[in-house]
C-alpha cells in the first residue's frame, strides 16, 4: 500500500492512534524532499519515511509522546 491516506485508515482500522509527519523544509543535502511523509503509531514508524537519521528519530520520539499524552505537537 503506497497511498499515505489508505495507510492512515489501515492503522485506524487496527484501532491504532496515529501521527502524520510531513517534511516541510530541508537545508543542504538530504535523503528526502519537502513533502515526504511518515505515519507513526505508539510503536514508532508504521509507514513512509522522513529520511531516516536524527530527524526521523526525533520525529518518532515526538510522535510517540503526542500519542501517549493525547496532545498535539
């Protein structure tokens, strides 16, 4: 399944809380471009990528915190 919205619905059907991460801006050389997306659930990344590395790890941590606290970031 490559459609991000279909994957969001798939996670919701599994009764998973999800966070959608969207890469808005990049600087310098990066593995992804603005518009890259990833879906995170309480276990971490469920689909897509923001490019990996430190950025994706931080996005994953923030997404899990948001899911656990039921607060937006």
